[in-house]
């Protein structure tokens, strides 16, 4: 009787094993579901101590004062008070701390608007990364980042959250959050956090209990499978080895095959090395002293590829006298000059036209510092680098001319990173879809992929970077996979005010110039279709906004648009008179016409500022 009773409740060993595995797996799942409390790396994150760690910045008449919160008097906060001003004021806080390169971090700032409509205040998050030498290598500025409501008990509080992967050379980061408004506003900030934010797998590895449970699960499953497969282990091992070897040989054969595909990572008509990385992916510049080469591009044009000692597509700076005024011109491809010879770009033509109008033909020399694809933020980065290079050669410009092409108004919305990046010393543009759609045809015709979209260096892990640079097969697979997830590769950032962004861009240019004792001036360069009647209204609106920005910044703006009309450019013939036959870049004729329209305005401006005291004279008087 007892034996039968015991057998009736006997459980098979397989069920016991399954229950054991399920139990350990449940414990593992519970363990990894626990909240990971990573330490806050910021000092004084709750503003409990008024003068510790935080750097407070106030713009205009704004104020930032630590004080008890309006709701909970025992909870200290930082109150930002912004007065009602026409120009607008702002205030914010920042803190600089050490970081680890290529690590993921999470930044969180809690804030609330006190008796202030949220729509009237602009939020700016700034993340600046520095290398061991203390040099700025990457700066992200996010205007009006998305915020999430905090607790239901405090619906007026918001939480601003941003995650990032640090640059490969970064050792310090400066975090800043600020609020700007032209109306009176009060903002309270509390509980700012900056934490290591590891991926889920790294979080598991950091938990010894979870790792132990995972090893037990693997051991149990492996033991049971080994026990059941022991009779056929020889067959399993042999077949498994053959499968692995076959896959390896197949991948290696595919790698060899794709290396014979005539695909290039950079444009076929701009040779590699002419453009070199600059500012660690934020932009690039031209190689210095690049030897002159005449190549034929895909349109059959003969183009001179050359750069001078400054890394500019221009002639060498001639010997100068003390009376010579150097004028450094910054701009994009419209300034760079998509023309056959460097002497045919409008900066070189401007040199000639100003000399013809002026009474002293050798007083001024213009330097072409344009680089294709740049926006204003990147031009300011290059401006800083060029000033350092010029100082080493004993040169210093007295005037900095910012060439503002009409399309840069929208291009500035992409920020300092622009619409391209640099990976493994290769310039990567941002239109992957254009490259992939016509991939078979371009491979057959041996054309290069000059327009690619790949993750920026701050989003890449080291293994991914290594595979991209070493494996052609991995690179091609990455292109197709990226295509599936980047349908809106050219979409502009959302919730960005074009006027505010362009104001900051032009302000950065003016600050860079005046800090170095240089006179800044902005020169407008219109696209050919701005002369079409259908586009006049939008064009005039943008010009009005630019004029207003320059007026607020006290920044001179020269607009040769009317002079170009007087030279015969109109909506019917602008394309023919100004541009190449296959795109909107200025032709040789267009460069000359623009220089003729700009020269009178430039001569008048230069004559005006010649009457102003130089920076050295101002300092001597002080």
C-alpha cells in the first residue's frame, strides 16, 4: 500500500529539472528587474549649498539664486528669474566633471515654471566635451529638448532627460541647462543628475548575483543537454564543426569578392586626403599644402584640386606690407568655388574688383576660407583653427567676412555637426538613400559613394568602428541596414526656432571675431531661384529676419542682391547667368558677376572701418 502511494506521487526527473531551471530563471529575472542605482556624478545636485560646484550664468538682467522651493520650503532649489526685456534674457547653470571616453551617460534635470506659460520660455541643453589638453572636441546644443511630466502629485514639474555616448578622446564634460525668454519668467530647477547609463548587458555583468544566477542556468541547461546528447556527441561535434567552418569560409569568400567591387568611401572627383577630419567629427577641413592636381569630374569639367599652407582652396598669401589689410572669407561650397581654377572663385574675383574700384590696388588681400557643406557653426570652428594657423605664419586678418548663402539659413538648424560626419578619416555625407537607390548603376559605372549616412562617432562602439574600417562586407551590410531605419535622413530637427538658431550662429561668429580683435561683417549670397517671382515673398521674409538679427547684434550686413539685379539678373535668366548647367553652384560667369555686385558694397564698408581705431590702438589708449 505505501509503495503504491509513493509511486503515485513520484515526479519524473525531467520535470524536476525543468522546475529547477524555471526557478533559477525566475530569480534571475527578478534580479535584473530591480532598479539600478548608479551614483550621481554631480556635486551639490540639489543646490543645498549655494556656492558649491555650480557655475551660474546670467544673460541680460536675469538672476539665478539658490533658495527654498515655493511648494516644499525644506527642499532647496535654484530659482531663475528672467525680467521682461525686448532683447530677451536668460539664465542657467553648468558644472564640469571628469568622464570616461566611449561610455554611455544619462543627464536629468527637473524644473518647473512658476506663474509662467511654458510656451514662452526656451530651454537650452549644452554638452561640451574636452580632451586631456583641455581643448573642446565636441559640443552639442539642444534647443527645447523634449521633457516628460514628473509625478502626478506635482503635474507642473517636468523632467528633461538626455543620454549620450562620450567621444573617444573625451576626459571631461561640461553640462549646462539654461532658460531664455523675452517675457518675464521664473523657473525653478531641482535634482539635477548625471549618471553612468550602462546597456542592459553591462548592467547584468555589474551584478555578481545576476551573473551567478545566469551561470547556474547555463550550467543546468548545458548539463541536461549534454546528458541527453552524450550518445550522439561525436556526430554533433563533427557536424557542428563542419557548419562553423563552412560559414567562416563563406564569409571570407564574400569578403574577398566584395573587395573587387569598385566602390569608394569618398567622392570619386574629390580625392581622399583633400578633405581631412577636423574637430573629431563635428566638421572637416582641407589638407594643407595639397599639391595641385587637375582632374575631370563626373560632369566632364576639369577641376583644379589644390590647397595652400593654410589649408584653403586658394593661392598662397603673398608677401604683405604693414598697410595691407587681410580679409578672411568664410563660407560653404559657394565660396569654396566649384569651378575649374582657384582664381575663378568669387573671393579671388573680389580681390580684382575691389582693386579696380579702390585707389590703392594693393591695400587689401582676400583669403578664401570656404569649405563645401559647412554651415555657420562649422565655419566658426574653422575660423578659430585658421586664426591659430595664421598666427604661426605671422598673419592676422583685420576683417572676417562671413558669406551667408541663402540655404545656410536652414542648414544651421542641424547644429555644429551639420549634415555629415567623419568616420575613420573619411568624410561621410548624410544622404544614404541617394547612394543606395542607384547603387547597382553606380557600381557598374565605377562611381564613388559620395553621399553616405552612418552613425556619428559619438554613437559608435569600438568594435563597430573597427569592423567598418576593416571589413568591406560589414560596411555594405551596414549601408543596407541603415537604409531600413533612416527613412527621414534629411528631416530637420523638430521644435527648433530658425530665428533663434541663426541668431546664435551669427552671434558665435561675431564673438569669435571680436575676441581676436577682428572686424566682423556678414555678406549675403543668394541662390539663383531667389530671383524667381514665386520665391520672392519667402526670400524677403528671410532677409528681413537676417537684417533684424544683425541689427540686434550690431553686426554689419552687406546684401548685393539689388546690385545683381542691376547687372541684369532676374527670375527668367538667373539660372543661366549664375549657375552651372547641372546644379545650383555658381559658374565661372556667376562668380564674376557676384564679385562685381559685391565689390562696391565692400569698398564702401572697408573705407568706413578704416576710420575706426584698431584693437591695438584701443588697448594703448586704455
